[in-house]
């Protein structure tokens, strides 16, 4: 591939990764708000359905963002091999940290729902 094609591929995977992360944060925010406002009033079946749906969707977003980010880094490294003067901020450790943070967010959200449902209130 030429340098221009590699730069275009990097930009495409950057956009794709950002799209998946945006979808993740949308689901994360919706789940936290739902948990806070109506979590105590949900039936067990509704809670399982909502929590399971959140878990599956956010896990999909996490895996997809990781995949797109990995390809972004791959193409960025190819570009830097052809033209060492061109610099990218993307790196594998950054992708790993982002994936770990998204996973912590999923687990933290599920724990939040658990706490809302199992807190005794007077």
C-alpha cells in the first residue's frame, strides 16, 4: 500500500474506534441513569434483561473498539516505516489501557445496579 492509502486506512479505523467508544458511553450512561432512577422498582426478570443487554452490547463495543484500535496502530506503524517523519499518537499500550478502562466501566456499572437493588432504605 502507498503512504496515502495507509494514512487513509488509519483515519478510517480511528473513526471506527471512536464510533464504538461513543456507542459504549451512550449505553453506559443510559444504564447508570436507569439503575439510579428505577433500579429498585424493576422486577428480577427486568433487571436480568436490562443488565444482560447492557453487558452484551457494551462487551461488543469494547471488543470492536479494541479491534479497530489495533488495526489503527498497525496501519500507523506501517506509515511510520515508510515515512519516519510522520508521527502518530496511537500505540498498543494506549489501546490496552482503553480496553481495560472500558471493562472496568462495565463491571462497575453492574455493581452499581447491584448496590441500588440491594441497599436497604428506610
